């Protein structure tokens, strides 16, 4: 009987232990399931944070690009306004140069009134003797000669007088800026200056006018050279800052082209001066 009770107690204890094990195992599985859910939730949140970080980085890059574009637009606006101001200045200078040119033309024409020529051969082949210039207008020249008076169209004058009075010649206008260059002194001559009122004196007037033109051209060339240097410096600064440089480089190239144009015009005027000096020397050698 006692052995049977002990057996029953042992079986009961075994059942209680088994039941406890089963209960503990169930709770452990439940905790493990909760841990898996928490781990999955954390992993999902980490992925969400990574996605948001990527989106944030992309947004920062877009903002940086937009800021650079805004800076470029501001620089473009400044360059545009600078060009507008420069064009206005150049247009004002062009008008002034045109006025100076016309003043010189009128001065040469006025000083030529009263000029006497032993003979004058017109383009038509007609030769006039004992000629004296009476009046010069924008299109005609009135002359007295041995047989009376005559009014001649500017286009019918010989090339020498046509060039002197600037008939059919377009003025050379160079757009200048606000830099300053000392004028170039006229070339010196080994001979004495011609006397006033003589044919040679009119050549000297033309030479002086051409010297003034060369001085203006040299001034413009110096100014364009300064601008080209400035534009290249701005382009270098922009390149180091990562900004576009196309506008500055194009402006520098245009300035270089303007300098080449000015050099060609100076060479042309210099040739004209050489021709005038030869004519003046011939006129001064005639007794």
C-alpha cells in the first residue's frame, strides 16, 4: 500500500513537472514571437530611416543645384545689366565720335574755301584754269575760274579733292569705353611746317585730323585690351567657384576681335597719312 502511494505521488509530481514545462515552453514561444515582431518592426523602421536619409540627401543635392542656378542667374542678370550699361556708354561715345568727325570735315571744308589752284581737271575730262574755291556744301563745290563760275557735284571732283572734302566716304566710328589713354603726338617732320593758305597747309590739316583719329583708335584699343583682361580674370574666378564661364570668355573673345579691327583701321589710316605726306612734300617743293 505504501509503495502504491509513493508511486502515485511520483506520477503526480511527474505530471506537475510536465505541465509546468509545457506552460513554460508556451510562454517562451510567445516571448520569442514577440521578439521576432519587435525585431521586424525595428528592421522596418531602420529601412524607413535609410529611405528618408536617402531622400534627404537627394533633396540637399537638389537644393544645392537650385542655389547654384540661382547664383548663375544672378550673375547673368548682373552681366546683362553691365552689358546694357556698356552698350549705352558705347552708343553715347559713338555719337560723340561722329560729331567730332563731322566737325573736322566741316573745318577742313571751311578752311579750303578761298584755296587757289593753277588748274583743275574734273572727272569729266574738263580742265579749268586759275581756279579758286568759293563755297563747299554737303554735295557741291562752287568754283571761280578763268572763264567764270561753276558749281560741281562732289562726285565729279578729282579723287584728291573728293577725299579732302570727304564726299562719298563713310566715317570711321569706333565704339569706345571710359578708359583714358594719352593722345599720340603727331609724327615729326624734318621740313618746316607749310605756310597757312597754301595747298600744302590743307594737307597738314588732313594729317592733323588723321592723327586725332589714330589717337582715338589707340585709346579704344587700350580700353578693349583692359576689358579683355578683366573678362578673362572673371572667367578664371568663376571657373574656380564652379560657375559657368561661357559669357565671360565670349566677351573676352569679342574684345580681342575689336582690337584686331582697330589695328586694321589704324594701318589703313597710316597708309593714308603716308600718301598725304608725299603729296604735301610735292606741293611744298613747287615754287
